[in-house]
C-alpha cells in the first residue's frame, strides 16, 4: 500500500518518539534541539531546511518556523522556542505562504504610463526607478537649500511600521519631519489614555494566573493585542484556574460567545461602566487604600468622593448594562483582587472619548491595586535597541501634517486627517512615499483619499513600496516591489509575554522572489548609490553601517545578553532570544524597582497636562457628540475584524478567503423583523456623508441599536482573488493559481469605509470608528449590491465639524469638560 | 483478496498490544480560530473548497443570552467504519493502529464512501478525483510527530494518542473528563471524542435551522 | 432550541446525483424486465408471447444503456475495470457489478431463447430461474446500497426501501413493456393483464411509499426533518404532484377502472399508453426523491 503524499516522503526523522501528545494545561518546556537540525520532536520534522522567522500577517509578531523543501516554503509552524508564541501559529500565520506565492505579486519595479489610475504600467529597472526617485527628492532638497521650499515636502507614509527607527534615520537625514503613520485608525487613543497615566502604552494582564478577567472591547479570541500569545494564556486561566471572563462588546464576537458573561454594551460607553464599577468598589470599601495612596498622585478619599457621582443607575441608562450587574461584577472583581485584571483594546478607544475611556478602565486596576501582581494587570516587558552611529538629528521644522496643531496631546499623530489637511493646503507635498499603507482603502472617508491620490497637484509624485497592486498602489506613479515578511531581515520586539521579554528577528527564509527588495535595502541603495552617492548632501554618512543585515545585527546585539548567548548567529538559528526560557515564572512588582514611567514615577490619576489644554484631568466620561441627539431609528455602525483576516491585507490569501470572504452587515433579529429584512436581503446604510448598499446578516448576537460591518472586504484592487476577477490576469503576473479553479464563492463584500466620516478624539487623536450614526432600510428599488454614493461636501463638513471639537474649536469650549475637578459632564443624564 | 484485509482489526479493542489512535478535543479550550483547519490545509496540500479538517460555528439563544459554540471536525477514524465496508475496491482500509486511510491508486471515485459517512468527513478531491479525507497525518505520526491540527491548535484543545494505552496522555485525559462522541447512534464507534460538547452543535438536524438551509442552499451561499 | 449554524464548510452536497438516479431507474427497468419476461414465459408463453419478447429485449437494452452511465458517473472512470478483479463482500457495488454482468449475460441467453436458438432451448428453466434471481439482485442491490450507507440518513435507513425498489422495478418494466406494445401493432390483448398486474403493484407501491414517509415523519426530530423535506420542503411539489398524484393515483384509477369497465376485460391501448407514461414519470420521481431527497439534510 502506498499513500500518495507528494513531498512528505522526504521526511527524514531520526529517533521515533512515543506517541504521547502534548499535555494541555501544563506548561511543560519541551526538549529542544537546535533549529536547523530538526527542532522539537513533537512539532517539527527534519526537512530539508528549517528557518525561523517572525510573522507579520497581523501585528502580534509571533515567532514561526518555515519549512523549506527545494527552495520552496512548504509549511509554516510556530516556533516552540519563542516565549510568547510557544510553538503555535494562528490560522493567518499558517497561511502566510499564500501571500508569498500569490501569482499577482509585483516582482519588478514598474512606472506608470498614461494617466494616474488608468492602470497602465511599464516595467523599469531598479536603476531607472532609483534615478527617478532620487532626482525628485534631490529637486526638493536643492530647492529647500535655496530657501524656496522645505525638505518636509518629502513625505513617508508607513502603515504597518516595523522599521524600528530606521524611518527616523531616513527622514531625519533628509531633514523631513513629514513621517506619517496609521496609528490614529489603529488604537492611538488607548495609548494616549495609558501613557500619561502610567508610562507604557499597553498592559500585560497575567491571564494564566488570574481568577477574573474583565475585558472591554478586546476580542482576544479573534484579534486584539496579542491574540495568539494571550489567548493561549486566557484559555489556561479559564480552564486551569476556573477564571471568569466577563466581556463587553456591542457584537457577539467569538470572545462574547464563549465568555461567562457577555454584555452588549452601547458603543462608547465603556468609560461610564468602568467609572460606576470603581465607584461601587470604593463605596463597598473593597479598594486597596495603601496602593492608591502610595503609588498614585491622588489620595484615595478624594478619589472616592470624586467617583460618587458615577452611579450604576446612571451608567445603566447610558450603556445598556444593567445596574445590578455593574454592582455585582464590580464586587466580584474586587474580591478576586489581586488576581483579577481588565483588558481593553479598540472597543473603548475608537471613539471621540477614547482616551478618557481607556483611562477609566485602567482605574479599575488602580483602585483594587492588582498592578504588577500575580494574576493581575502588569506592565509590558520589552527591550529597547541601540542604533549604529552616527544618527541624524531631528529636523528643525515641524510638519503640520505629522503634528496638526489642533491635537497637541495626540503623540501618535492624526493620520486620518492627512488627506483633508493636504487638501486644505496646510503643507505642500512633492514626493509622497508609502509603505504597508493603503490609504484610500483603510482610512475612514476613503474616497477623500482616492481624490487625494488622483490629484497630481496635491501629490505630484507618488511612490509605492508594495508587494501587491493595492488600491493606493494602483494610483501611484512608481512602484518599488517590496519583500513579504518571509523574505527580509528585520528586528522584532513586542511585549507579548509576561514571563520574559524577547528579541526576535526576521530573515529571508527563501531567496526573495523576482527582483523584490526589502524596504531597508531600498532606502540604503537609494541613498548611498543615487541620492547622495558622493556624500555631499550629508545624508550618506548616516548609512555607512554596511548592509541591512549588519544594521539588524547591530541592533540585536545591543541588547544585553544576546552577544553572550551567541549573538547574531544564535538569532539566525533560533529566531528569538530571551533572557529567561519559555514558560518561566514571571517576575512581578517591577514598579517597585523604578516606579512608573511618568514624570513623578507614580500612576497619574490626575493628569496635569490634560488640564493644561482644558481637558478633564481626572477619569471622566465624555459623551460622544454624535450620539447625544440620536433619533429613535438611528443606529450606530461599528466595524470589526475576523479571526482569519486582518484589516485589509489578507483578502487575497486563498486559505483565509475561502473561510470568510465577504462582509454582510450584522443586524439584530428583532430590528430586522421590524424593517422586514432577512439574511441575504439588500439593505441601504446611510450615514451623514453618504450611503451604501450591502447585504444583511440577521443575528441574535448584536445590540439592536448597533449594526456591524467588517472592513476586511470590499477590495476593488489587490489581485484576482480579492476582487474575484479570476480570469483577468494582470500583465505583471506570470501565472495563475490552480486553486483559482476551486474558488466557490462569488461575493467579495462591500467596503464600509466610504461612508464612515472622519471623527476624532480631541485628546488622543483616534478616529471614532465605532461612532458612526446611520440609518438602515431595505434597499430601494433600483439599488444594486455594492452601490454607494458619497457627498464630498458633507465629508469635508464632517472633517471641519470634528475639528470644532478639538481643544481650539468652538464646540470644545462650549462643552468645557475640564472646568473644575468635580464636573464630569456626567450630571443630568447625558 | 489482497493484503488490505490484514489491516482491518475489525474493531478489536485492546487485543494484546494493538494501538488504537484517537483524539480528544476539549471544547472548553477551543477558540474557533480555524488554525487547525489551515494547518491541515498547508500540511496536506488540500485544494481550496474542500476540507479535511474544519470548524463549525453554531450560535444559540436569544438576545441578549446568546452563546457561540465551535465544533472542530475531522474524520473520526471509526472503529467500525461504514466507509470501509462499502468500498468496492478496498481503496479505503483501516490500519492496525486505527487510522482509516485511502489508497488513491485504487479509488475509482464511486462515492459510496462519501454517502456512507455519517459525519460528512469525506469528499472527492478535485485534483486527484478520488475520495479524500483526514488521515490523522499518519505520515507525521509514523515519525513520532503529532498530526498537524494538534500541533497548530492554539488553545491546546486537541490531544492525540493511543486510546488502548491506559498510561497515555489521551487516556488519562479521558479518564478525568467525561467525553462524548458525535452521533454515537450510528454504531460506527468513532475514535474522536469531545469534552464539553454542547447539544446545539449536533442538534442542527433535529430542529435547528441552518443559516444555509438544506445542503443545496449551503452551496448557493445565502450570505 | 433557537440554534443556528453560522459557519460551516461546503460539504459535498449530493455525492449521488442525477446519473445515479438514472442508473437506479434503468437497473430497475433491466431487472424488472427480465422478471417480467421470465414470468410471461413461465406462466403462459403463448398468451403472453409479445410481453415475453419485448421484455427480454428491454432487459438487455436497459443494461447496455445503464453500464456506460455508471462508468461515466465514476470520478475515475478509466479505472472501472478494476471492479472486475477487486471487490469487497460487504460492498453493494461489488455485488451490483456482478449481478449486472450476470444479468447482461442471462438477458442475452433469454433473447436467444426467445429467438428459438437450439443451444439454449433445453435450459429454459435454468436460464429464466437463475436469471430471475440475478434480476432480483439488480433490482434490490441499489436499495441495499442506500440502506447500508449510514443510519444517519433517515430516508435511506428504512427497511421498506427494498420492497419499494422491487415494486418500482416491476412497475417500470411493466409500464415500459405496456407502452411499447400499445404503440406497436400486435399483442394488444396482453395489455389488460399487464395493466391489472401493474395496478396491483401500484397500489402496493402507494401503501409502501406512505409507510416510508409516515414512519420517517413520526420518528426522531431529525428524521421528521428529513421527511418534511419531502412532504413540505423542496421536494414537496415533486412528491405530491409527480409521485402520488401523477405517478400513482391517476394510473391506479385509469388501470383499475378500464380493466373492470370494459365488458371484454380489454383495456384500450390509448389508456394503457397514457397510464404507462404517467407511471414512468412517477417512478422516476420516486427514484429522484429517494436518492436526492435522502441526501438533502446536512449531516453532523
């Protein structure tokens, strides 16, 4: 008998182990051999080659092992040596090779011919591409030297940024401050809520040891930071410790479906619920008085008095969470302290009150004093890196696009305003470079970005460093083909394991396909061979560290302990280094060493800087302006992410797309009945800037005042699979994919971002993704699936309206949330 | 007629030192991430559109008391597999250690086995045009590794091993936790057990509506 | 309980589709024709001469059409010949292969008998007897294939399927033979006997079909759903309209009333032809309902 397994016959394994399986629930360190010779008996085979790498399907940076046979990646598995990943990769990680071998990858540089957006390209050599880009940049720099311009006209817009400071080096060397990002559509308000409060921008809950998990809007079973590592520990905590999981989310995500208690909270009201809970805890005397008095900058009795105004009844009216449950959960949480923890991600943060909300949920931990305790709410553990010297100084002239003056506290920038700001003429842009950023797809009010990219006066020269012909890349002038994460060197670090920090790397697991280059190589070659080949501009001297590999090696070996362990060679062989082994016991009470990362080393319940700009310095619930006068039949539109997809990049990956490939609008059963809508019916969703027509998915699992659409689908570019134009082979594609014959789905979804207006948190600068007020009706006669219309003037009005709520705007002054400590904007039942 | 008959233990359990491979899936630990499904796909080069391993989602309840349950599925490698009995060419056979496998050289594609499986675990591979299903990754197990779905499970919900060995991980796990098989009334005696099985994930045929309605609707993709 | 499957993979919807339905119909025709021919020969060769001859040719014709269809239905049709040297005692398809081949052979022998061939003249009993056994095998192995498949398909697991298939084969064969005779020139006097035999079979079939549906409907919730698909779901029109009314009730009425109404006990060829056509529609509908309808419910 022979089982036809094509290449698995190449498996050569030495000793055959027993057939016992891995013990779930026990954190057993496995016997490991050095990767390359055949890693763990339990999880790997001695194939032709095993190369460790770090995943980048989402942003968790899990450690993986790539199995290579005949120069081809055949399997991706988790790296058992990685302290966060512990040998497991999620479905997206496992499907990583789909993107690597996608037939629609761009493998050589291309230059636009014809009109921008027409879709006509000609292949050029790297030399030609570099020459053109360098000359454009040189033109700006020369003009700036003569005083007729500024280096800030060169813009670099990075979405998924793993440059680890290399972007600073590049742009600072050019003298440009126009480094743009995506964080404001990510979770920036969460960061801004946390950073002035206790220092770092993320927490590390000790899930494996906790007894009570209070999670607000962090869909840990499917996504959020750090889905894979954390959910492993959440499961351990729930099954091993019988920990309770209480979860707040307007929609029944997988986390909600499996939680012990799920509350379909109204969007944007997490802060109110958290404040009411803190109030209950302090009223019942269950708070940790010593902790508050010793480690925070606000005395506990004053805090208790301040919190009195936030009653559970008040919170119930706003949030749809019953008051009796608020009281009960608060008491349960406090009784479980210190082995209790909260966890939040985009749920509370993506609102105009996001920074306040994050602060409020943090307070739950501050009040019970579970900070840095076993089973509690802990600081993130990570490493900083040194960079090869010399490093260029920061540019003198600040960029308004990078730091809009209306948002002084938005340290992580307000990227979703950039298109409007450029259109307003706030800053001239001459050369616009993009990397891992798909502006006219991923941004709210996405059509404004399409208009921006199409406008050759506003964006005279548009350069993409991209792997695929995405929506934004299709509107560019020059495409520099970039590597996927499996083909380049990178340094990595994420606070994803409480047991120990770690240093990870990426390395090319196969030779990069076609002519693709990593972004680090692109910048290096551009500067040293073209833009500043003779060094006369004073830029080259910052790029004389050798190769990209040398650069990464320098950074990696700058972490104490790495060199001793074997340095760069060790990292290439194992993919990761950590000072403590996998599954070690975490250290707690780190704050007792150096205090917290704030100006006074304490937790700032009272944030002076916020008061300076007129915001409320204390934990505060600020109602969302758009929700204050909602009519009876108006609903809130939220977005979400599936566990097998990320926000936009995975729609073309076949093993993921076959599981979920479209995005009908989730609507509550009772509401759908009222409107006569059944699953599969066309519905028209109208916001204040436009409408779209999509399909409905009727479910019991969503708050009846909320509808939800996933923004992972609705691509109109991005390859044959994502657009289901399977027969239209693009000219740069060399082949098809045999699996295209097996594609059984016909719907690629309808993108919601067209009608989501710009709406910004005045403190943290986050886009209010979960604030959009809409009406939903059955589709009108004549409406076809995927119809949409955007009112451009309304979009601009929405932008101006959100500016009016910034600290310099008339609407802000009117609301005056910061007047006095006692005013919480909470009286009179908002 | 051929040596395949030697491999059919006829359901002899615990006879001497015979191994019986089985799997336990602890649904309390399953997070519905599809990692098992995708690991299987990449390990076994399963074409798009067909699945050797997959995860079913069932929502139950009325707002706001709604729950979601996941049911990771694969071939149950039954002790008395009907698929084996109906195969006219003995392409499907059962190894001594319990794994039910398909010899792709013998299969004529009559699909008797596909109709005979009560668990919908079998399909016709669109590339080889023969019957196909989960193989317990015997190519890995024979080398002392775990099946790919077990290795890939983030929640560590799956345990694989020798059900006949009272000291194996899986036997000890089963001894501690009550586990159920799917649809035991068929008498096939599956080797895959579920801990924490909620009635709603199986009851779908007994009064639960499928979003996709009948099988035909499932192909038409209602949503 | 209010439970909904919100995600499942697309399973193989109908492993056995239209080609198999056609095969069931044709195999029933083949087996039933042989038995009809044998019965006609053994009871009264002279009186039912036309029947015996037509049916004998029908049997062979049905098999000659059926076998290519079976081969075409395979996903690896080029491997069909392996069935000749590979087999499993527990696989209905193995049995089916051999009884079909056997019946093919015996139907040739039967035709030779009818043509008066000297070589086979003496073995009439054996040919007809053994051939009928094989024919019965051909009629029923398909039902066994459905029965044995799995207990998880309620419609198929019902024991009454075998008698239903036997009756269906007889009905198909007699109706086709009737149709051919009624359209031909001679033998019309045999139509009434064929008609009354068929009427009896149809009544039996009606009772058995009702039993099948009733026992399935009143079983577990799962089997009720399976029956509901047929009585009120996707198959309802076909079941009530195509099978019960058109395929059973109307032909029963036509055949019964015409066979007792006419004084000579003769049935008009026109009525016979009409009844045959309706019956054939009904039998085909029955095959389709059982094969496709039985697969409509999702398994676990």
